[in-house]
C-alpha cells in the first residue's frame, strides 16, 4: 500500500497545487430526498460523493491550524499509514453515499417498504448527516478531532452492521439515521486531521490530492459495486462491505492518529448550534416530503416556515456571538457569498441530473442495476478528470473565469437532456451528461477557491465551513425541487391519458430542462457579481495609491 501511495503522491505532486484543489473542503454527507418512485432514492448520494471529491483539497490547503514545520518531499512510513487510514475513512463514506442507491427497489421488495415510503431509506440518512455537520465539526474543535472521528467511525460501523441485519423497515431506517450521525462526525474531523497531520506545502498537497482522487473513485466504485452486489447476492451485502471497511479504520485509528484541537476555539456556541441544526432538520424534512406529496401538506408548510424562521434566528444569534459557528462578517464579502451561491447551485443541479437520469434508465428503459451503475461510473471518471484539469484552468484563467465557465458548460450540456427519450436516453447520459460532470467539477473546484480567496489563515476554517454548508444545502434541496417539478408534469400527463412511461419521460424532460436553465441563469449572475467585486477591488487599490 505504501508503494501505491508513493506513486499516487508523485502523480499528485506533478500537478502541484492543482492536485490539492481537486478535493472537497469539508464534505457533509447527505443523501437526498426523492420523488414518488421506486427509485426515489437511487442516486441522491452518488452525486454527493462525486461532488465531494471536487473541492476537498481546494479550500482546505490553507488550514487554520498548521502544526508542522515544512517537511521533506518524501513521506515516512507512519505518515503513509496515517494518510491511508484517513483516506480509507473518506472512501468508506463515499462508497456508502452511492452503494445503496441502486439497491433501493430490492430493499423495498425485501422489507415490504411501500413506494411512497422508499424515500426514507435515504432521507433517514440525509437528516442527521446534513443537520449535525456544523455541530460535529465544532465539537471536534473543542473536544478533540481524533476523539470525535473515532466515535463517529464506531457509530457508522455498528449502524452498517445493524442495517445489514435489518428485519423490518424501522430497524433499517434507524440504522440509516445512525449512519448519518456517524458520517457527520467522520467527515469534518477527518479532513481537519488530514490537514493538521501534514505540513503545509507539497506534502499536504499530495495528501489532499490523493484523498480527493479516492473520494471520486469511491463514488464510481460504489455505484458499480452496489449494482453488482445487489444482483449477485443481496442488498444486505452492501452494508456488510461498509462494516468491514469501518472495522479496518478502527484497527488503526487509535494508534496512528494524533489528537488535534483548534487552539482558537474557546466554547461551543450552543444557541447557534441548536437553531441551525433544528433549522436544517426542518428544511431537509420539508423538502424531502414535498418531493413526494407536494408543498401543500401541513407538515411541509410548517417545516419550511419553521426552518426559515430558525435560520433568521440563527443569523441574529451569530451576529452577537463572540465565537460564532458561522462568521457573518466573512459571509458579507461578495466573493464569499457569490462563490458559495455558484457552488450551491452546481451541486443542486448535478445531483438532480443523476437522480432523474437513473430514474429514466431503470423505470423507462428497464436497465439493470449493474448497467445503471456502469453508466454513472463513466460520469464519475469524467468528473475526476474535470477535477484534475480545473486547477490548471484556475492557474491560467483565474478562479472567477473557471467558475463561470464551469457553470456555463454544465448548464449548456444539461439543457439538451430535455430531449431525452427511449431511443437516445442512454447515449445522452453517457456523453452529454458525463461532459456536464466535467464542467461541474470545474465549477466546484473554482467556487471553493473563490469563496476562500483573500482571507487570512485565521479565517480559513470559518470560510471552509461556509463552503461545506453550501455544498450540503445544494445536495439536499436539488433533488426534491427538480423532482417535484418532474412529478407534477408526469401527473398531469397521466391525467391527460398518456401511458405511465410516456408520462414519466415527459416529467423527466421538464426537470432536466429546468435544471439546465437555472444553471445558465446563475452563471450569468455569478459572472456579473464577481466582475463587480473585481472592479471594486481595483478601485480600492487605486484609491490607496
């Protein structure tokens, strides 16, 4: 394994800072809610894992807690083992994001979960993984990142075993919720441990480049392996694999990892933590349910209203907090706000493409789980290539141009998917959608650089927290919003006398077309907003002269 890491490190070093920019700042795991279909949760997490690989290292290369002096080019054996361990943990979570998606129809048949309730297989994971991310990261800063990381891994591993043995729906959903809590603990603390375990400079860039690449491979591996295991054995075998990987991480973590804390953190912002966690839980629940039943039901309306009110309260609390969970001062910077807007929309729209595409392949074209996984495996490979090229584009054209260009490319390539039908669907998803994933990763890397550029080292932790939050909000709201649009159109076509397949195809077309148009509109807004920022900075520089 150390030889593999040596070769991967050399490859990562070959692209310098570029390799580091291909991974994700602090990915939150969140599976995504879904529409009214047996495959309603098929792919929400697949894109998440893919996109997490997109920005992992880009914004974390500047850590708020560099604890080592510059190190030589080579890594010691212990350093390689630490890198392997932390990458294995992220790989495990990335695989879990995608491995269960294609198995959802089999789970429904095995445990007797109705089509209307299948969304909870993923929503049960999404609620805690998204809702507790900021809180878990903050607790790790205060109590110790290694401690929280190991605790999260224990919880994730035990929950995976319970899920593999689930005999009734309630047990499976409870286990999925525990997996979500464990993932919310693993991801932010694992990335913090990675950045504080390696000296800032080439060594850290290598580590982050390797980690980001493995995250992308984890997404692809999970999609392909999930389909194969489900067909060859059972959906339960996917959870057994998670259990084995978690046990492997737990063998080495206590001995290899060194405890790490944020020296600048003095206390937990309890009011802020409570309000933002509750707000995220309310919004995720409301959007998940709305994708299934529409926005008119009482619990959906109350969840949306309550979530917005709590977010407003959170803003008020953070504006007065001495040690805030999220810095509003940083968020007021135009580059931070607009950069995060671009990332949020890129995540939201790409996750919807993967979900609606998988729905089309399996329910309209009748494709098997294994072949569906392979189709989206191609997208994962192309996305990894985009993450490799993006840093070079940023170095040549700048982060703003790369972000706008990535959003434009993603939108322009997704828009033609509005023409999808049974004759061309597979080809479009293998070519056009895969190319859109290339643009998506360019936007993802660039938005991380844009949203953290020009900030001091002391502000990087707060800035990367905002980047991660944007990612998770995008992954959470994308599928329910666009799938609700698709479902509404499909329902109207069915009522007009169209067949079930034709109605579903028509709904998917509307969802994908709207997806592309939203991207193009936001690309223009981001371009104008960042252009204004650049002009303002140039004017300020002239004034100082």
